[in-house]
């Protein structure tokens, strides 16, 4: 038992970890197994462990009950079996458990706390220098984002030609010294360049150690890690490893990361740019995840041109990239109705000024799309693509934010947290106007978007009083208008981006 | 022959008019007929005349050839026949003939001059005081609009409760003294109020005399009169006269107005709010117009919620009200393709600040929609609904303009007039971006709408030079960037509402 190291006390939904020495001969990633059986009054789970290099094997486990746990760790990695026990204590701080699908197509933490999801995107921030990674965490700590989308594999794309700080596999990459935006090719439809030499059966533990330390950093900031398991912006061949290597990879990821309460699984970014893969391939990957994630974290798959069929049973929520240049968040309620799942708008274009239409909307337009999603009971996601002298764009690299929307998203976050229940539900009004309601309609937000009513008339058949506030979503002010009942008129400034909040007294 | 008064010389596409005395007994509108036969080397047309009150009968004719014409006027209105002749001279000034459908789904005048249609809307301007009518004409003379939508019948609607200056029929209206926005009812779905007493077989000539003098005023300003023959905003019963009275009315209108070159026929505004009428009813009305307009002016019908079937053979162009709150002019190219007819966007919401979402977009958004339509080869239409202390809103009453879009529409008009050929044709580029081209692609406008590219890269396989200009559609500037060839980068200011114009040298 002298080579078993483990935590003896752990919070509910935190990560119990046991590290053990084992065999190093052959290929330990493939040749040996390790798993743990965790038993308490309420749980009985068998979880897989993984090889972390240098003869070290790790088993992780996320307990869901405040009670005593016993465990046994077995496998071919060692000739011994290991037993132990630990105590699970109450969650503290911002630990509310993993995010789940709650009632009325809203997201909630497992402890019942509403999860007002406000995402952002830094696709390959963990592949940048450690200084830049720290800066990204600092920026996140100063903003309201509570979900981050990012990739395990490095990214080959416009503004993304440099090599990552580490690779997920043992081996060497192709020569990239001549790559630039003039000769950029997306290899989704082509063979990747010559010169890559990877062993897809030997992971590079350093790569994953850094990645999981960032998952924990995010967890400590109260931010969900929406992990993109595969993506097509590739020159290394990680997007075309073949079915067996993908399954091998996914099992490693599940064994390694699933005991962190803040992970979500995004099977792929822009799955439909993997021109060599079929729906059957994605379904096979989904089965791997479903089978090997003992905690059933949120799962989805993100499109480029065409949505994946979000009605598939394994998909917990829609992870949408808007497929229309002009209309995005305004469709949230239609998608809620069509798929009957929470709608997370993971890409509705980015605030910025690069050449691409997906990367140059204004802060006002970004904020408007956030509010359109919010009043419809959906969850918008931010990204930023301002041109930068060193090509450091938040959308890919993290770093600092330069745009005008993040402050407004902080303001929106405050409004969201004032919502009764788990969030707003959309109700249609005349002329396609959508109103977000909560508390059975006793709480309502009328959002006027790019429209500029100089006044609105309300008419209630009952005798209740309504507290009325005018919210300027851009200037971030809330003006109390007083208490009204019956038929009444609220004057507005005739500017864009206004909202009226009505609370029944 | 002493009671025949007529013009002996008339420009091609101007209006020949002959006025005669005739019987006044009975109901001259109904009891007597009058028609003229016009014969020249190239034409032989029989046209109906109409009764203008006080024993005066009128026949009007629009000649289409520069040559000698002979005519004979007959009918039961008189026991005599009248003959005469006149000379048709060359068109002068802004007389380019009626507007027709030209090649490539563009509008052109009959003489081949492109008609770059930029409409606006003053639904019931001819029903207001003469002072206000004059002010409307002055405003139009100072702006670039070259088509005006307006109604023959008075309007009962929000902001429109007062009585018109005249009625189209002999009779008396219901009492309207108690009407206001609190008790407003649209009578499309209901019987109109008690108390209207109209003789639907006796027109009020004063009403039509004023109306046609306004058609002529518009003609002299180079503005097409897009006449709305019926509309549902009614408390007088003019929207529910019954099939026979409608046919009687339409024949009177055709006889009276069709000889003005600048008229277009809009069968109805928001036809689908006539809940008591069927498609068969509208088709019957279309047949009346088709049969009794000798010049086959442009014809369409305008929707509220759902388009009429614009593929009907009698419809010359789509007269569209956007059916989506957010997306309107961006669909122009889809509609062009679907209907294979010119697309006139007669309602894409109005610049203003009233309570309704159709009447409170910004000048920027209006201008944006105009450019979206323009680059797609369609024709946008303006309207304005700013709150006004005396409830004078351009959209209904005319008067003055207060918004920010008209100046930008003047600027757009200049750009339109620089287009080679009859207008732009849309070509799809990646990511739904649409480019408007002319001259076989040698002239191209890339419009960036609400997107804010900081630069764009162009790549031409040929060795031609391209003259490049950056157009700021909001600030109304054109910046010459120089001449380029092959692959080149154009820097943009990263603001919204920019365009790039490329002209092959």
C-alpha cells in the first residue's frame, strides 16, 4: 500500500484522486488496465483510471453524496489491489455540482441553483504560452462568463499557424514554417500534409496535465469547461486518426477529465467540416462518451452549416452555430420548441473587425443577440475577434478583451440572476414580439431589440399592481417608473436596446 | 362640335384629354356610356371615358407613338358623335413613358431609361388639408423618392381618426366624434359601424379631381403613383362594397386615371386583412383592371401576414411586406428567384419611434435595408413614423420628413444612377454574402451591412486593373483607393455600413 496516494476527505462533487505506481514496460497507455470501484450508501460506481506517464497511474472519482466511501483499485497495471476509504463533506463556495438539464428547458446545477449560462470562446487558449494562459484566466475572473468553449487539439486556421506549446501525442509535427494566410488550406477535405509522425496509442501526459490544471482553474472561477473533443482545423492529422484511435482517445479523456464537475462534452466543433466522417462515426463517438463518462456530463455537437440532429437521445442540449448571417438568437424559441432541449447559442458571430462576417459584428449587435436569446429562454455565447498587432484574438488565444459587449454581458448577468426560478420562458405576442416571463407570468421582460418604441401601452384585466422598470441594456441603467395597474402607458426614450420589466406585486 | 374641348398637340406618353357635355338625368355614372377610339399609324385603341359631374364627360388617352392620331368619341351620353385629331410630339423633360418590367428582373421606363425605384409611403396624403398636401409635394421635390404609395379611400387607423377632406362617393359618413386610440377597432373582421350612408353608384367628382391633380403633380416631379385601390383600414364601408360595386369602382378608376403614364395599380394594401374576401374576389378585381387598363400599367397586391401568390400571370412585380420582424431586404434575391419578377419591398418597417415594431426602426437600419435590397437587385421602399405633436406622420399624412434615412437614400440614388445597365444583379458568395454586379461582373458592389470588416482581400485570376472605392453608406462618402490587380487587400475602417465598389478597367 505504500505506493497509493489519495485524498482522505473530499467535498461532494469535487474530485477524489488516487495515484499509484505501476508497470512501465511496453505501452502502458494500451497494455495495462486500471479501474476503481467506489461504494457508499447511495453509490456504487466502477470508473476507469488512466496512465499519466513515468509509471504513474491515476484513478479519479466525483462523489455525489455526503457520506463515507470505500474503494478498491484493481487492474493489470499492478499485481496488487488497493483499498481505502474517504469522507465526503458538504460542498462549499461556488460548488453547486455539475450542470444538468432542469425543468422548462433551463440549465441548473445539480444542487438546484439556476445556471444562467453566459459562454465565451477561446478555442486554443491552453495551447498558448503560460503567460497568456494566466492573462486569460485573469480576464475571465473580471468578467461574467460562466462557460468557456475550448479544444483539446491544437488549431490550424487563419490567425492560428504557430505551433502549440505541447502536443497530445508522442511524435513530431510536419514542417509549418512556410504556412501563412496566403497558402492556408483547411485540411478537412484533404489529406493532411506530409511529415507528421505521431503515435496515436501514446498520449503526451504533459499536454493533458496542463489541460486539466486549466479545467480546475476554471472550476475555481465558477466557469464550466465546454471541452471540444475534436475539430477540423487541423494540419497534424488529429482529425483523421480513424475510428479505433478516436475511441482510444475518448476513453482516455473520459477517464482523465470526467471526475471534474465543470466539464461538458462537445463531440466536435463544426462536425460537418469533417468531410471524411459520417453520422455513424459521430454516433459511435457519442456511444464511447456515453459509456465511459460515469457522471453523464452535458453532451452536444456543434455545426458549421447544418445542425446535427439535436433530437438524438444522447444530446442533452442544442449547441448551435447560427446558420443565417442576419438572424440568430431571434430563433431561440423556435429551436426550443423544435428540439425540446435547452438552446445554447455557442456561435452567433463574434464582436470584432476581422474580414470574415462571422468575426466582425459590433458590441451593440453582440449585446442585442445576447438579450434576444435571454428573453427566449436560451443561452448566448460570446467571442471576440479584433485585429491585434501580435495576432492574439480572444476567440482563439484568449488574452485580454477589447470589445464593448463584455461590460453589457456583466450587466445582463445581474439581470439574469434577478430572474425568479431558473430563467425566462418565451411567450409569443403579436407581430412576432417575444416576451420572456418567469414566475407564471408575474415577472416579465419585454425586450425591444433594434426597435425604438417611444412608448408602450400595457393592459391588464386584473387589479394587481405592477412595478415597472425601464432597462437600458446598452447604457446599463435601470429606471424605476413606479407602480401601475389596469391600462397604462410607459414612455420610452425612443432609442434602441431598451427593455421593460414588469413585476406583479 | 361646339361642346368638345380637347388638346390638339400632346407629347408621347402624356395625356390627351377630351371633355364633352352630355346628359345629366338619372345617374350619369351608371346610365350612360362614353368611349373613344384612337387610331394612328401604329395604334388602334378603344378606351372608356367617365362622368366628371355637372354634365361633363371626359375621355383620356395616352399615345405611345409620335405621329398623327384621329379619334372618334361615342356613347349613350350624347346623341352626337365627336371626331378630331391631334399630333403627338417627342417626350421632353423627365417624360420617359410608363415603367415596365425590363430584362433581368429590373424596372425600366418604356423609353429604355433605367428606373431605379426608391419608394416612399404617404397612405392618405391626398385626404389631408391642401396646405399639408402642398407641403408633402415640396418635401418630395427635395428628396430622391421616385415612387409613392397612397390610397384612394380614406384611412381609419391609429393616428388616423379624423375625417378626410372629401369622400369618394355621394353620401354621409358615420359619426366618428368618439373614436380614439383607446376604442380603435379594425373593421376588417367586423361589420363597419352604423350610420354610413353612401351611394356606391355615384362617385364624388371633387374627390377624384383632387386625386388626379396629385397624380399629375407627382408625374411632374418624376414620381410614380403607386395607387392603392382598396385597403382594410376602414370605418365607412369602402372595404365591403360587394363584388359589383367594386367592379364599378375599378372601371371608373381605369377610365379616369390609366391615361397618366406614372400610375401603378396596387390591388390592395394588406389584402389578407380583408377577412371577408377570398382569393377569387381578388382575382376578379385583377381581371377588371387587366380588362380596362388599355396601357397595362404595373400591377401587384400587397400583403400583411402572407404574400399573395406573386406567380399569378397578371402580377407584374412582387409588392412585398416583410413577414419577419428581423429579416427583410436580405431575402430579396430569394424572392427574385422564387417569383422571377422584380421585387419591390413596399414595406420593410418605417423609420420612427411609435409603439409598433413596424414603425420604429432607426435611420441606420432603414438605410441598411435599402442597401441590402439594392445590391440584390430589388427596390426598397421608405416610410416614416415619428411621433408628432399634431399626429402628422409622413407614413400616412405626408408633410415633412424628420428622419435620418432620406439623406442617405438620396446618396444611394446617386450610386444607383451610376450603375451600368438597369441595375445590380445579386451573386452569392461564401457565407451568404451577396455581391451586386452589373456589366457582366465588370462592375461590382460588395456591401457589408452591419458587419465591420477591417479589411477585405480580393483575388482576380486575370490581369485586368480594378478601380476600387470605399463607400461609407451612412456618412455618404466615396473614397478612391486606387487601381489594383491580381490579389490585393483593401483596408476598411471597421465600421458598419461600408461598401466596396470595384470597376474593371
